[in-house]
C-alpha cells in the first residue's frame, strides 16, 4: 500500500469516528420502555391510563322530624266518677261542656290499685266528645310500687281504641306526694317518665300533674325529675284559704322555668275537705284564678272537679277569658 493510500484510510477512519461522536451527542439514548408488557401506551391511545374511582355514596337519608305534641289550650274540667257527672250521660256531658266553652276534659282511666278500668266509659264518651269538638285527656294515679306495671297500665289506656276507632288525645300522670302513699323519689319519677316516653314516642302529648309548688314543697318534691319526660305541667292550685290569684301567679311563674307549657288546675270543690274553711269557691275566686293564670302565660286552665262544681262556678268558668289561645 502506498503512503498516499494509507493517509486516505487514516482520514476516512477519523471522519467515521467524528460522525459517530456527533450522532451520540445529538440523539440521546432511548430509555427502557416504562410500561409493563400488555399495558396500553399513553402515546398509542392519546390518554393517560387511570385507576377507576367509584362514585361517591348518596347522602344519608335524614329521618323526618317527629311532629310536636299538641297540648290542649283553653278551659277544661276533670271527671272522676262518671256516674256522678250528669248521671253518666255522655251527650249531656258534651252539651254542658260546649255551653261552658270548655275545650277539653280529663277522664280518670285507672290507678295502681284499680288497674285500667275506663274502657266502657271511653267507648261512649270519646265518639260523642270528638264529634262535639272536645279533646279527652286520660289521667292515671301511679303509686310507683311497681313502675313497670304503672307504665304498662298507662300505655294500655293510651293505646285503647273504641269500636269507632276513637282514642284519647293525650295522657296525664297524677304524680302525688308520699303523703298520699306514693313511693316518690327523683329516681322513681325518672324511671317512670322515661319508660312512658319511650313506649309512646316523642309526639304523644304527656302532661305531668303535680302539687302546687309552694315554697315548702319546692324543697321536697322533685319537680325537675317528675316533669323531665313530659310535654306540659299541670299544677294543682287549690287555694283553700289563700288568695287564688297569688297562688296561680306563684305556680305558673315557678314552673315556667322548666320550659314547658303550664296548665294550672283550679279548685272547684269544698275546701273543708282539705282542712280549710268549709264552702266552695265563689265565682269571683274562679274568675281571679282564670284571669291571673292567663296573665302569667298559662297555656290553659282546668278545674277539679266536675262532680263538685256549683252553678255559680260553672257560670264563672263560662264567663272567664279564653286561656292560651294566642
């Protein structure tokens, strides 16, 4: 090989080496394919593969709010012995109630000693009363000697339906003191009230009938525990030998702090039965009780009891103002 030819080969080899170095610098090496075998390539389909996200669950269903209990307003009367109330004639009872402007009646349905016994009277009264626009509140006297039995008896009265399908419009527990033989304590009252409320639900009207909250009784009667599970409070404001307007004002004002409607029960019987001066309240006393209760914000008033009320009392009740209508 001539020297000239050797120089040409050396030049050609140098060109090839330079060209290779240039290509290596201009075109970077390809990385290994990042996609697993069989996976879709993003540049092949124009999208970025994603993991499917499940749709969010629907919002939880909010249960409907239970309707508020309907508490009776206006003026009412308590019935104890049906045979002594208009001779037990339900049509006469309804007629007199309407003529007096009553809106509701309390009817005794039983007690711890008597059981639930009012079905026959309710069969006759409820259809007639409802047809006449009256509400009927059952009431019971629990002694708390067997709280489970007291609750069951109350539920029996509340659940009772007449052959016409009529039922009580509410229920009141007459929760008396130890002086009347009741095993009263805050704990027993709480068990009874909670058990009854659990059995009837949040919308059924329950009224706690309690003694008048005199200063002396406030220290010994567990008003907060007794009324906790009830929707309204009906204090027995039997003034006996004190001014009825003062007793009504004190009772309503004290019980209002529990945040429930107050339904005072006035005296329509001879105070001599309770050791007071003999004689029944006058019409003026009945009027003072109604007017004062209304002025202090009572939701309604009623009177104990129908079988003891005189003609003068009936007239005063009829002429008294409507209570709790606003």
